[in-house]
């Protein structure tokens, strides 16, 4: 278990998260402040004494309740952010991969604990920054944990540097700049996720690199040196005119009148020339932007740079697996090892990902298989309980209880039980209003130093360590969204909506200029998921156990934004959920079996750490909880899990194998999980118990019965289809798809699905319809029969599809910008289909028929490349690049086919097993854009498979 890792780290751990039974989870200027508070956007200016700050109908305090604590060291000493004067008024993003720079959890370590940027790892010390590149995993903790632990290959700093501490000086979305000062010298080093470079700046001494062992020099070009340490290759870059001097394990260079130098970890020695190009293109910031349109979520990740020498402003970035699986941007052949699998390198300051939006619905749609009388009985058990909150007092357990009630409100409404619905709503409102009003037994308090809002009574270090705010508050946001669906007045800013927004801003603030809260406190936009520890004070970096409770916050944002008409918050929720869903798929469940080391014997993990992952929880080694902790709570935001049905099947089998049989403690959660892949099996298990079990604390028999029975009736979620409204979903059984969507708006909305189906949804209502397509999703289709056929239409949105009902359209092909792009995709349009199975058809060849038009533009040349990833592992085993098609300068479609001839091929065709097929089309020549037709029989690709 994780105990072993923490013993190795020689660092204490939080108290176990338990309950009376097995726990459900580890268990600016004054005027500006006044102005912000007046509109519910920030804390009011604080007088010398404690104050209650109004927030709509609610309120919070600016001083903690008597007898409680805020952030402290492990010995209980209060701490404030460890930042430089330049950063003093900027909200600190706790719960990040580098938070130990700012949060001194351990009193004897004023520098940092190991920080896992990937591919590089770091640790601040008195003499500078340790840098490592772990490439060999260790299996520890009785085989339950794998880790690529930080081990310094070298330390970068200045001669004589001996700083009493390290502070955070500047940060952006995924980069940070630590700062050292010892009275004579100052030193800064900018580091970040996916950055193979360390960009250093210092004064008062020469640049100094100290290696862990005597380095081997493979290149010495004066101010550029290539060395190998511990089998890893590094390049050191001093300003032009300087020279590196190597003496044993110490390498120095005088900076002269300059104050900068850099180093990079190289994927191979022959990459030196490429990396040298960007040695002085210093990264100064990082930023993500996102957009949700037409059922897709697009995100662009951009580094800002400045040229310290020359004019180069580009850079190199290493993409994680969850990123490169969803980008069509060109990647180099260079790769790195990481605990998240292979990282692939892009030569650019930005890249864009595109994913199908994972919809969120308030509840599963009505289904004929549900016995309404039985469901009513189960609903009344909860509504009429003597204590529907089960004695909950702290933020977490109160949240769990709110979540349980919130799940049932739309179900009761669905079957006409309006009295039960309204009683549940009343219970939720009453308890939330208690928390949202200062001065009672439960309240929220704002910490002006840490720029955070903490609920008291607190739990699991949410106060002293700033842990888990996104977990705890997810339930409040989700419950508030359900209330807003039925009572918009309650959710108004003038009523209780302002307090809800404070919780959102504390955990998932979309603003980078908000003086009261940091940008996306816990969500690591580059890693693709959230972190739980506020201080990141472990040898293994930061950690997250319950990824599903992080998803619960994102789902709550979707529903709250939709219910209150705040589409920006709704779309933030979609971005967070869709991104984290892929991270969970890859890093918690290893759905493609490409991430976990071969020596690691488990197929899932309970916790992800900066250094790796472990088959464990904070409080128990019970397999049911290890598997279930990344499932709960099951809501209409959980449907994303159904994207990888084979992985669910393996997950359940492993749980039962490790458990010595089916689940007993958390059987309801795991039945609901299984129902996302195999509803009939889950229904059989439910029927076998016939309601005779004790629900998990955040669950109820009413919700579990409705969930399993509905999916058994309608079929599992069909994640191959998405709607252009984020509050929509599709289910499929026996060749019939069921389409559903909830319209929170005040006018009728037509929802269009990616397979061409449309659904008219009245205002403030849920609508459901059926249509042909899909079939019962099979997690293990016969590899001899292509599950999607062998002829695909191009569909706007980057999709290859067998559907023939899509409307005709056209996509714009970007300009070649006057450069010859023959043979190399340049800003291509990418069309793709996944999970394709089939055997090569003897004598057949790739074929396509496309209609292109350059209008009256002269000298354009659309070009196609078709690629085959035979196993769906993200690596294309076969590529076929066709000769470009010279267009005419006359308006009208022209036909472009494979008859143009093959220009180049790489690799070989082979059997497709859950594979991916991709078509790229770009302009190889010219200065203008062109068009390619979509959605017709003149926009097809045929692959040589049967």
C-alpha cells in the first residue's frame, strides 16, 4: 500500500479517512475588494475585527471560527504562502504539481519536496534545483505501487549559491519559476509540465551544473556542451561568447554581462542540433484556452516565449498520452519516458486537442422497465428517513448526503412524485442555507493569505492542508444545480447563487485576474486531471485518489451553468470533464494497456501520484474500495466511463479476483459501474440480492434501482455519438439508439447528434426519442469482422463515419502559406474513426473519393494521407501519402481520388484490432484556402479490410 511510499519518503501522511463503517472516500486594494464584494465576486474589505461578509442571501466570515485552524506545518505552526514580494498579492494555486514551493508543510524543509513535471523531475535545495529524468520504474509496496521516483542527475544553480529557502516567484497555467537568494546571489529557474528545458537566470555568480556522477561528454562546442549522466543525455547552453569548464562533477560557465543560461534533457544525442535551436527561446508563461461547440471540445495549449539571443520564439513541448491521442498537430519522432506512458514531442509553442464532448444529464431518461411503485417505495425510504443527512456535520459528509438527495430529485419528478421531489428539494435547501449563512454551527470562512474559502467543520485536512476542496464542494455545486433546475429564484445571485459561485471560484475559478481566488486551483490543465493535496508535500509528488469526485465537480459546473444560463461555466465544466475523462481512462484504468509498466501486476489503480500510481486507497486495502473510489458518486456525469467498455469488464473481473468474489461492501456502486458496460449482468446481480443490502453512504436503493433498470432497458451509453448540447446523451441496445437531452433554457431547443439525429426539446424539459443505429456495444467484437465496416464518409467535426444520414457540408482546408508542403501535413483537416476491427483484404488497396474546390484561387494542391493505427495504441503503424491534386481556378467541385497515385508509404498493413483509421487533407501549395465536401457519397474513404 501507499504506506511503503510514505515511509520511503520519511514524511508523515494525513490521518486515515474513515467513518463508523468503511468510508465512502479518504473518507487587492480596499476599494477593489469592496467593489468585488458588491457584485458577489470577492471578499469585502476586512476591518481589523472579524467580519461577516454578505453574499446575496448568504454570508461568510473573514476569520476562522474559534478553536479551528488554517494552513499549518505538520507540527501545527501556522504558515503563509512562501512567495516573493513580486507574487505576494497573487492567489497561489495550491493543489498543484509544484505547490510545495509555496506551502511549507514540513518545518525543516524550506525548499520543496520532489516535483514531477515530466519528463523532468525537480527538487529545490539550498544550492539550486535538482533535475532528474527517471526512466526505469520500481515496483514497491508489496507490488501494489509503481513509481518513477525523483533522483537527481544534476543540480543547476550558481557558484557559491547557498539560499536559506526557495520561494515561488512567478507561475502560469502549468509553469512555475522558483527563486533563490542568499544575500550575494539571486537565481531563478523556469520549469513546467512537458518542458524538456530548464530556463535559468541568475546574478552574483557563474552558471554551475553539478552532476551526480562524473559525466561523459559527447559534444563540446564552447558555450554548448552535451553530457551523459546516469544514462541520460543533457545539453547545457551558456550565452554566446561563454565556455563551459568541466572539472569532475562540476561544470561552470561565466555569464559575463549576461544573466541567463539553460539546459535540456535530450531524447537522444543526435537531437542536440534541434534542441540547440530553442536554447535561448525562454518560456515566460503558459496558457490553455478551450471551446465547446457542435458536440466537440477543443483546447489549445500555448507557451509564451522571449528570445534571449537571436530571434527564435518557438520551443519544444512533450505531450502526454491523453493529449497526443487527440491532436492532429504534427509531432516529431522524439519521445520521452514518463509515469503516464510515452510522451511525444512537438516542435511548436502550441498544440490543439479535439475530443468528443462527454454529455451530462440531470438523470437517466424514463424507461418502461422501471416499476414505478417499487421506485416510489425506495424514494420514500430516503425522503421520510428520521435523519436524511445521517448525522453529517463536516463539509465532506454533508456533501455526500446532499449528493444522495440531489440524485433522487429528477427521478421523483420523472415518475410524477412531485411531493417527494419537493420534500427532497426542501431538505437540500435547508441544509445548504445553514452552511451558506455565517455564525452557525457550520459556515464558510475566507483566508485572505491563502485566498481560499474553507468550510468548518472541516475534514480530511481541508483546513490545515487545503486538501480536497474540489471533492467536498463538488457535492454542493451539483446539488445547487439540481435545485436551480427546479427553483431558478433560489439560485439567483441576490439569493443563494453568490455563495455557490464562491465555492466554484475556490475550486474551479476560470479567471486568471480574480484577486480573491486562483485560476483553477486544483485542476492541472496539462496533466489533464486534478490533484488532492494542498501542499504537495510528499516524496512522490502530489496525488489524487477519487478522480470521480473531481468529475463530480465538472458535471456540477455543466448543470449549474446550464441551469443558470451561464454558458461559460457550462463549457468550462465540459472542458474539465472531457479532459479528465481521458486522463482517468489512461492513467487510472489503463484502458489501452499502454501506460502501466509491464512489471506492474494490476490493471487499475486507486491513486495516481506524481511519480506513478498505486493499487490502494488512503484508508483501506479492500479491493472493492480501491476499484469503487474512482466510480463514486454515480450520477448523470458518470456516463463518460462507458467510453471504454472492455476496460470496465477487466476492472470488474480484477476486483472480483482480488476480492475473492463479488462485491459486498460497495456492491451498489460496482453494479452501477458494470451497468455502463454490461447492463444485463448488473441487473442480474441486483435481482439476486432483491434489495437486501446496505447502500453505500452516498447511494440509495432508489437511485441504484433506477440506474441499473434504466440501462438494462435502454442499453449502455453509446459514446460513439454526441449531441451539440452538453446536457444530452445516447444509449444503445439491439440496434436501437435512445437519444435524450435536457433543455434548461426558456425556449424550445433542437439538439443535433453526431449521427444526424435531431431531437426537439421543449423549454425546461427533458425529451427522449429513439432511432436505428448502434447496436448493443460489444466490448470484445469479433476481430474478423470490422465493427464499423470498411467504407467511411467524411463528416464535419473531424469524424469518419458509416452513417449515411449526415447532412452535406464543407470544411475549409487551411492555406499552405506560400510554402511547399508536399508530403508533410501542414495544418491538415483530420478525420478519424476508432475501434475498427478487420483483416486485410488480399489484393485490395486504400481508396478515396473526395470533392475539392479552390474557387478562383490559383495554384492550390490538396493532398491526402491515410494512416492506420492497428491496435489503437496511438502509434500509426502504416501511413500512405498520396500525390497532391492540382486544382483549377474555377468555382465548382473537382474530384480527387487515389488515382492521383501514392507518393510515399511507411510501415505495413496488418490486422486491425480495436484500431484507428485517420485521413488527413491539407494544401501542399499556394497561398489560399480551399474546400472539401463532407457528408455525401462523394466524400468517402474505403480501407482494404474485410
